[in-house]
C-alpha cells in the first residue's frame, strides 16, 4: 500500500514564525498535493506538483510556498504564520495514468497562537 | 465557482437504516467520481468510485449511483453502522485534463446506536 507520511500530527506555532510541514510518500508517485480542511469549507487546494522542482498554485496559495527537491518529498512552508492559518493540513499523492486516485497522509493539525 | 457540491453539511441516521449522501456537479467533462471517508484527526481514505460509463457500483454495504443527465451522484450505505460516522467527501475528475480531483465540501454523517 502507498504510504503518505506527514511529519507532525499536531503543531503549535507563534504568529510570525516560519513553519515547515513535511510530507513524504513511498510509492514513486509523480503528483503531490497540499490541502487544508476547515469546517464548512471542505478541502481547499493550496499547491500541487507534478514533478520534481515543479509547483503550481492551487485555489488558496496566498501566505504559502512549497518545495519539491526530491520526488518523494513535498514541503509546505508558511512564510510568516498567522492565526487564520490555523487548520488541518493534508498532503496527498497520486500516480499518473488514467485513473486519478489520491492517497492522503494522516494530516497535521496546526494551531497558530 | 464550486464545480462539486454537497448541499447537506450533515446527516443523522439510526443504526441499521440506510444512509444516503448526495453530490451534484456542474462540469459535464467529469468522467470519474470518488467518495472519500474522513475520521477526525485522520486523513481521508478512499471508499468507492465510479466511472461515467457506469450508473452503479457496489462494494459490500456501499453503493454509488451516478445520474449523468442530472449531474448527480449518491452514496448509499446499507445498513448504517456507528463506525460509519465520519465526514464523507465526494470528488470528481476529468481524466483527459490532468491529474486533479475536485472535492465537494463534505457531509458529516452521524449514525446513532
């Protein structure tokens, strides 16, 4: 089974801090995604990547950046954390091909105080 | 512009009865549909999918129905169990237009013992 691992389950950071959320997948998937989940708003796409060193903005990229230096690792960076970035962050990966099916990590619950 | 909508944010059902979760979409190019299930503090997990060439797909207690003319799909859970209590996300893709899933806002299902 594909495994997507997010480095932290819970994080508490202070306003203005630079925050790194790490995601690693072990099945050589080309595609990786970062979402945030908020009550009543569903899953909103922040950034995605189809290849190493490639990144594309999703629906809500403001205040975030990403890095994909290796195929298996996709990092989400909060340049200067703010309280409105308190959320559940979900990483997902998928292979290329005709059937699109994501595998998600367990999520990181980030609280910015 | 939300292309995938789940109009019921929550649903409460008695154990043993049928749960019906609904999803509507607007993009007629979508050709593959999925349901994901999410427990609190965990990532979404794949539940069941259906291709646009079918109108029904069944897997144990879970059945997904697709009505292309109405751009509507539904997930039936029979019989419902307390362990089915979770948030359910509908997702759709156009397999000829990239490797992206578009998610609905989610429906929280509560199955009462």
